[in-house]
C-alpha cells in the first residue's frame, strides 16, 4: 500500500469528525428569524424607558473597585458584579411601586420609587447605611432582597455584601413614612464587637434566596457566597485570597449557608433572629462559587426545591426533605443517554451558572428551569440551559427526586434559548397577558476598548493546577473589554403557540443598551396587569421600562398573604399580611389552558421580582378556576376558588379567603 493511501486512510476519521462538527454547527444555528420577522414580533410590544429618581446630590464617583493587592492586575474582573435591583411594596398599599438598588458606581444601596408611582407613594429617595453596625472600606453591597423577616406585615430589606455577613434593615412599627430612620440595621449573623470594628467572617455573597423551606410559615434565607471568606476588597488586606481550582469543577468557593427563621418581634426596635442549619445542604453541594439560586415546589408537598447555580462548574438541584424546624436537602441528578452531551446532564455540567428562574414554559402545569451560562460565539460558547420538566405530575416528580433522580431534559437549543452572550440574571413573565411567557436575560461582562477575549480563551485552555493563583491570570484592568457591548435579551415566542421557539428582539424593542447588565426585576407597579421591569447595569445607571403594550389581554393578579395577628393594613407601613412564601397557584380556563406560578420570595442572581403572582388570560374574561397550595404550620393546604379577572388579595391560613381590604 502506498504511503499516500495510508495517509488518506488515517485522515478519514478526522475528516468525518470535522464534517460532523460542521453539520451540527449549521443545524444548531438554523433556522433563525429574519429581520422582518423580528420587527413583526417586536411590534406586539411597547416599552417606555423612564428616569429613576435618585437621592438629592447623588453623584457616581467610581468606575472600578479597590481590591486586594494580589487582585490588582485583575481588578476589572473582581469589579464585574454587584449591580442589583428589586421591585416591591414598601408602603403596604398593594402596589409594588418602590425600588431597592445597588449601584456599583457609588457602592450604595438606594431606596426610591418607581417612575410609575402615584404622588401619594413618592418620597425623597435615600440610601441605606449599616451603621451603627461595624462597617469598613473593605465592604461593598451586592444585592437587596425585600421580605417580611420579623413577621409584622411590614416590608423589610436584606442587603448582602462582599466583605461581611448580610444586614437586615427592619421597618420600625412607628414609622409613618419612608426615610433612612424607617429601618433598623440588624445583623443576620450575630457578631460581637467590643471596639466598634468588624470581626465577623468576611463573606462574599452574590446569591440570596428566600423561601419557606421547612413549611413552618416563616421565611428561611439561603446565603450563598462566591469567593471563600477572605479580604477580597481590602487594598491593604492579607494575602489570603484565591481563585477557583478549576474552570469546570471548582469546589473551593464560599459556598452555601442556610439560615432558618427562629424568632421575630415588632416595635420601635424590631428584631429578627435566624440560626444556621449547617446540615441542610449536602457538603459536596455547598462549596461552589455560587452566583444564583432560586426555588419552587416541584413535588406538590408545599416545601420548595432549590436550584443552586455555580460559576466554574456543577450546578445542584436539591430535593426538599425538610420538616418544620429542621431544613434538609438531598441532591437529585440527571441521567445521560447515548446522545446526551455530558454537560447537558443536570448536576453534572461543567458550565458557568450565572442565573436561574423557574417557570412553566409549555403550559403543562409543571415548573421548568432556565439557567444562564456563558454563550458568546467565538468567545466561550457553552449553552444556556432550559431544563424541561419530564415528570408526569408532582407525585411522579416527588417519587423520582426522593430516589435521587432529576426529571429534567435540556432543550435550550430546540427552544431558541441556547445562545445569547455572557448571561446573568434571567426572569420569565407574561408582558402581553396572552398566556405565553417572555424571557428576559441580563448580559455582558467587562466594558472597555481593548478586546481581551484571546487572553480569556487561553486561560480557559490552561491546566487546572494554575487557576488558584491570581498571579497566573491574565490582566483584566480598566480599558480591557470582554463581552462589554452585549445588550440584555428580550425573548418572545414566534407566533402564538405556547410551544413555539423563542426569538431575541431586544434590538428591535429598543431595550438593549450596549452596557453590561446584572439584575432584572419585574412587577405590576401600577396595578393594571401590565408587567414593568427594571434592570441593574454594571458600572452604568439602572433602567426602568414601563409596559405600555397596546392590546394586552385580560389578567389575574394575586397578592398572597399569611395573616398577621393585630395587623392594621395601611397603618405605619403595614400591609394586608406577610408574604405567603412558598404558595403555588395553578389556574385553568375553559379554553383548556393550564398555567402554574408561585410566590417568589426572592431568587435569581441580583434581581428580585415583586411578590404578586400574575397570569395572562388573553381574550378570556370569565371566571377562572384557581387552585392554591400552601403549607401552614407543617400541614399541606389546598383550595380551589373561582375568581374573576383582575386583582385579588388572598389570606392563606387554614383556608384561603379574600381579604376585605387591599
């Protein structure tokens, strides 16, 4: 046999592999929506960007953070997170027309009103300061999560930081308006200071999820950290910092801490006490570099499951085995078939989890999950995850998850959601009230003028043994750019089918400024059924978009509360009750459509939606069958109501009943 024939035969496997790769690439990329189709889809919506009121004299002063000396050459990388936004009801009047922002340009927590708020709900914007609790220059806020943490039907605010443990800002019972004096800073983790200095652990928190994990009727708090406890933001700090041990399986992060509610009191000096449930999360699932977490009841027992999204490696879906007063999870894993890529097996992926949300994407009454990853073409091209629920029903999901199996299949590419950019927060919502969910996704990393993708690609191909040493990382300094001009994504269905593929139309909508975004919050801020949204931009001004879409369908909006003894709604910031953490709602309309949603206590990356539960009804204007499930004092409750379209406030106790005031 000639040498040329031998070389040819040896080349055949490589040629076949190359042809297969090219074929799969072309199949994966086609078909895509044309420009005219995108314009047509975008014409269904109308969003108006409105200015956000900031505190008097507010002035951005920084464009990058001061960091530990070991991180100085990658200070733009270290400065790439921290912008956040939440929409909530601070007045207790039933409208989520207040905002809590973290602005990286000042490292301040700003409390303000939405641009859509009526005159009676407007106030002078202000900032939250943790003093007199110990604070120092090596701390920076990373997120703000609204919630009723002491059970008095007033909305409090939890702020998480890099450089310290979180602070609860509890609303005073004698407060009649909104100002800095309305809130009493309270340690989430008890820390003693004899000299006024901070001596607690240097947590670096990027993910907070609030839910009633043990069915006790009170909110528990997952606090999940990114860097391990260390002096990340101290320019004079010790050389005690590190980086990830791997790009695909790092387990040396700050990890997850589950805080269980213990007690709370109201008054001029309110209190809330939480204890850490150290055994709640399996150790192997609690040491990642966590950027996002969210929860929903997948098994119909009233206690939500938990998804933890980790950078540099495996995410974790945790099955809830808790009982009142004791929180406990076990991990559920996916299974790999003959055609399943390893990274498309739930719990075994090597991707960079940045955001997560639960939603029923195909109207079968079961929660699916959307997860953001890095998906930049010719950069680092992984894939977003769209985990579609394959369980027959909640009972089947419970059986499988109790056995350690995760009943989910990854379908992002088939649904048009696989590739967007450098993804972060992700939120689903019905912005047209037609019964179909749109999906918003934050995008982008570091904005500059010098393309540093080649350096990052070279780093990603390096040996795992070098990653932990920050000195081995390529420069990421002011002026460097990695995915810095990627706009946020707005995904809409093609056509009107609830099973149609999604198309990103943010450019056509005018909602995608070329500035990196981090957190996304949605709310019906005006009580009209129109979901507005706000976006936190990294090193840029936050944005608010009012939903003025014409021809919106009818809607059902539910405010779900647990009753609070002695509550006087409308008095001193008191609402109708405390948010009904963990409540799940499923509706059925005579046209055969099923939708499911839940009261989200606050999850994702750094954006927190409001507490109302919204459903779009399209043209249907008759009574709606509403099935509600919740856990009350450890007992599962469920009830079916017939409700007319519009807004309703419900109290969930031993039974569900409509509140007399709203």
